[in-house]
């Protein structure tokens, strides 16, 4: 096992408990004392750190929710699954100097959700094992994490949002453990990768990903992710803030998801994703073609489904200037009224 790079100082830990799930998953939980103002009703957002155990790997979980001023009742749980390059908090809780409202976790916490995310194996605070940490490794991460979430929240099933490679992880997890997923948003999903410029680029260098379990990242590579579909769709401060956050964990991330997207697609059978699904398609996204996504959507068996096209959005839409449009679409799907019976 390779030694992990130095980690940033975590939030203060108040308690630690051992959880043994039916699958022999052990987890250590720790509550943090970070409070931030949230709304005019006097509630606050509290952030917590928790840990799950998967074999020898320690997996970092992060939670945000509203407390106080009548906000302490049980809440629906939303689990956010990050993609190939950015860790959980870089993806979903980024703090940008001089700019506000870049945290998707805060957005949903303020709207009544108990919001969770995790660093997959090889990312962020979680263990580096020396492996490629591909899509199916991420599915095993989720299998280890969800018993921890259930133990703490009492919720055996959750709402799930996955972005990019995280959308593939999330959909594959929904196939493997359908009882765990109530509603699923696939944001910047790739099905087959046909006629997708970024996937074609990865296919040309697949041997590099096979030979190297980790790939380098830098401010330049992060900037390219923001610029490759349509430059000018993000504020210039965002890639810089993201690079500053992510590079604290080291200058490499796993190459397994890139390898999977180059040589192993499709990894999700839409006929086996039985929960309600919202498929979000950005106006500009070289990771997938509209045609492949429409075929995937048509094959989804649950008729409670949506295909949402969003103008002004690129592949990393959650960190773009029109992120509010993406978040609105996700929130609308997660709060859709139930079907009434006659």
C-alpha cells in the first residue's frame, strides 16, 4: 500500500463509535462542531464527519443538515456521489473566496434534506490502496457507506445524485442494491460513450491508464475540465479554489474511472435500474452524446422518470455560473409529489 499524502486538518471530532453492519462493515463516526448561519428562521447548518470501513480501507463520509428553530425532525436523506477528479467536498461543498453559494450541500440542507457525501477510495481523506479505484470499487464504497448512514439517520433508503463518473457509480449501485435508492439523479452521465469527444480522447490513451493506477492533476488539468466544453461558463475563481482544495491531498487521483469509461462501457443496464430516475443532460458536454442518453432513458422501466435538458450548463455544471438551474432541477425531482390513488 502506498503511503497517503499529508491530509488537511479535519473538523474537530466529538465522538467515535464502532458500527458493525450485517455485512461485517465497521464504521467509526465523529461529529464535528462547525456551525454556519443558514436562514432567517434561526436554524443553522451543522457539519459532521463520519467513517466507514471497507476491508482495509477507511472511507470518509461528510454530512450537513439544518438544526435548531424547529429543524430537528427527521429529514429525507440525500447522498451525493462525486466523479473522477474532485473529492466529495471539492465537488459539493466548495468554498470560493469572494464568491457565495457554491455548496450544493448547503443548498439542499437549507431545503430540509439531510445531505451526505463521501470520498471514494483513493480520493480526499479516504485511504489510498494502490489500486485503480474504478467504478465497481466505488460501488463497493457505497455498499460500505449506506449502513453507516442508516445507523445514524434511521433511513434504510436514500435519494441519490451522482455526477459524471459518480453518476455511473450511483446507477451501478442502484442496480446492485435497489432497496437502498428511492430516487436517482444521473447528472453528466455517460452510457456508451459513442460520439463523445472526451471519451474518444480517453480511449486513445487507455494503455496509460492501465499501466498507472493514478493520474496527475494540477491547476492546469482542473482548468481544462472547466474549459473543454465551453469556456466562460464558470467564474475564474472557481478552478483556482478547487485546485487549492484538492491539491492538499496530493497531485494524483485514481485512473480507474477514466479507464472504465475508455474500455468498459456500458457499465449500467438501464433495464435493471428500477427506481425513479432523472437524467440531466447539459447543453455542452463532451462526455456523452444526446443520442446515447435518450436510448438509456427510453429503456428505463420505471415510468416515473424525467429527461432534463439544461441550457447554459456544461459537464461540471454544479460549479458553473448556472449551477442554480441544475440544483433547481434536482430539487424539483427529489420533491416530486407522490402518485395519488383513486
